[in-house]
């Protein structure tokens, strides 16, 4: 394909060139932030080039195929290192390529790197170094996904450790040094085991090349037979190689019990760095597990499939349970990532269970393909969704200067309900409670579009309530600050939070005309009432009760919770 020998190197090494340019150019020229503009331009160009990997093949004419490990697209293969030491021959090729597994990850990395630069526009300390490290990080991750030589893959794998360590250690929170060193130690120790596995695989196969195509050949992988002595016992050679290779990928994924570095890194890292950490760095572990462990040592993967499924189930349950009790928003998302990555691990375990030997059954081949497609799809969707969640937390932190869920009062209950709504289809119940609480009619209310939509996205109502309540909380806090500071636009109306609650539909409220004098405060109080209704199931039952007396009881109890100094803390 025309330009195929230049496009992929440009995508991989373009961020490195951009990082060097950022360091050489001045930080700003007058009021123009040169470093930020150069970094944004470089990441945008790389993202557009990564899109061409897909669309260039899609509209390039001929049969649409995204290649495989034996026949990669946009391939580059040039000799790089060739050393002979006696009978040992060491060869590394400069080999790049893409297929259906690596192409989505390259596009995802390009997208999130560009958004990370845009999301870091507020950085005002050591801007040149920060932007350069973001670009070097993108360079390392691009190389991991594009490399088609095992030693070249490991080189890029280690390159990304340096910028991530510095980004957390310099621009992180109060415990940034601890989080940065913990990240480095965990990943570096895991990489040592994986490097040993790579050399053992290289030596045992008797290969004179570390190209992916070589190890993916069934004739080469078939040489991995026999056992190794281990404390007086004989252990299968494929299983030993698989486990050695697996360690670094398990740490990066992360898999329980080597996941504890992730919450600390997420909590202390800047918002944009958390986006990259969750969006692409965790996917490196899943990518290596699928590409290398499952692809090159299928017999070892099959032998470990049962244990892998158990670890995956622990990941899912442990991560979900831990996320539900967190008070820090970043930690909540971090532990939920552990749970979500467990589903990827479960898909790989399912594929590994039928990985060994030849596929004599079409059903088994289809099962393996479905498992890997599901895992790959989860990798991409988790990268985009979790990245956006961290951006949302960053916006809330910039406005409120806290990530404590309880500090957002009724928003805490809504956040927990939003997670449940997606699983149990509670969107109609959310709409019913919201409709009971409404004291005014808003024909343009977007939530109304989903009240009668039985097939709508289950959690959209809850998500909309979360966003509305968040907007109300931030706006209300700003209003209180303005009132305390003597802002006449707010002070004349008093504290906007301390206003009567709207009465349930069907009952008259003599104070309603006065409430509508300030529509913003009215909507704010309405959203707070909605949020508190979801804070506990008892309130939800009372507000939806047909009994006026019970609804009145709920109204007075809820109003007292809003006016209390502690808000609606449960």
C-alpha cells in the first residue's frame, strides 16, 4: 500500500519529534502558549494519522482486511541488531505493523493523548517538561501497540515507565512520591520476570528472529515441549514460559492481588495523566496477554486457563465491591477499572481454555473468536468511557476543590443509584420519582423524552439527574460563596440553598409564587430534592406514596436534612 512504509513510523516517532520540539522552543511568546500549542498540534496530527490506518484500508479499494499477526498491515521490517556470541545468536528487527488487535489501541492512544493535552491547558508549572513527557509517553505506548518484534516490544514497554513516573512524581498530589515509586517498583519488577520469559522463549524455540510471525508459527510454538525441574518437581515448560511472560501483564492490567498500585497512582496523578493511565496503559497489559501469552504460548495458556478465570472473577467482584465503599471519586473509578478489566481477563481465560492444539471443531474456533472479540471491544470501550469519567472528576475538582463524594451531599446517593440503574433498569422508577417531585412543567425537559421510551438506555435518566444535581451543587456552592463575599446579586435573596422545597404534584403551596421569583434557585432546590430522594430507599418510598400525609412527612424530613449543617450526609 502506498505510503505504508512511512505512515506507521510517523505515528510511532511523531510524538517523540514533537516532544523534542516542545523542549527546544520557548515556553511562550508574549501571550501565546507556544509549548501547549505545539503539543496540541503534534497530538492532533498523530491522531488524524492513526485514523488513516483504519479509513485508508476501509476506502483503499479491494477486499477489506485488517490483517493478522502473520500478515500485518502497514508493515515495516528492517534489521537493527545482529550479534553472535558463540552459539548464541541475538537478533532484533525494527519491525512495525498493525492488525485488528493493535489498530484500535493505536487510535485510542492517539485520541486520548490529544484530549490529555487539551485537558492540561490549565497547567502553569514547568509547562515544557510536562507537555514533552506527555508526548514521550504517547511515543512509548504507540511503540508497544505497533511493534512486531518481541525485543522491540519490550523496549517500548520500558520507555513508557519513565514519563509516567515523572508525571505522577512532579505534578501529582500530596503523596505523589509514594504513588510514583510504587508504580515504578511494581511495573519494573514485573518487567524483569517478563524479560526472563522472553529470553527463555527465544532460546527454547531456537529462533534466530524475535518477529511475531516467527513465534506465531505453529511449527515454532510446537517446539515448546518437555518439563523443567522446580524444587524436585517437574513443571511443564510451556506453563513456566507463560507464567514468566504473564507477570508484567498481570501487574499492568492490573490483576488481583498485584493491583494495589493503581488506586494510589490514580488518586495522586493529575487528571490528564489519570485519563492516559486508565485509557491506554492498562490496555497494554491486556494487549500483551492476548498478543504474546495467548498467541505465542497457547499450551501454557490452556494449562493456566482455569486459574485465570478464578483470578478474573476475583477481579470483577473485588473491584466492584471496593469501588462501592470509596469516598474519593478517583479511587471509586480506579477500583471500578479493576473490576472492568476483570471482564477482559475472563474473556482471555475463555479463549485460552480452547487455545491448545488444532481446532478440530468449528464451534470451538467460533467460541475463541467471540471471546477475544469481546475482550478487545471491552478494552476500547473501557478506555474511552473511563477516560471521560476522569475528565468529569477533574472538572468537579476544579470547581469544588474536593473529590470527596460526601462533600457533594445528595450527589453521593445519585452516583450510587446511577451505577445500579444501568444494571437493574431502574430508569422508569427514577422518572416516576422525578415526576412526583416536579412542581413546574418544563416541556423542553430532555428527561421527558425518555420517560415514555421503554427501550431507552437504562441509565440515561439517572445520568442526567447526576449531571443536573452536580451542576446545582457547584452553582449553589458558588452562590453561597458570593453571598458571603457580599455579591449584591445573591446577597439580596439570602442563601440560595435555604429556601423552601417544592411541594409534590397535586398539592398547593402558598409560597409557590415567591419561589418562582428566582428560577435558578427553584431548579436548584428541585434537583436537591430529587437527589435526596435517591439517597435512601425510605425517601423514595415516601415520595412516591399515594398518601398525602406520608408525602408531607417526607417533605419536612428532607427539608430538615438540606438545612442541617452536615447536608444530607448518610
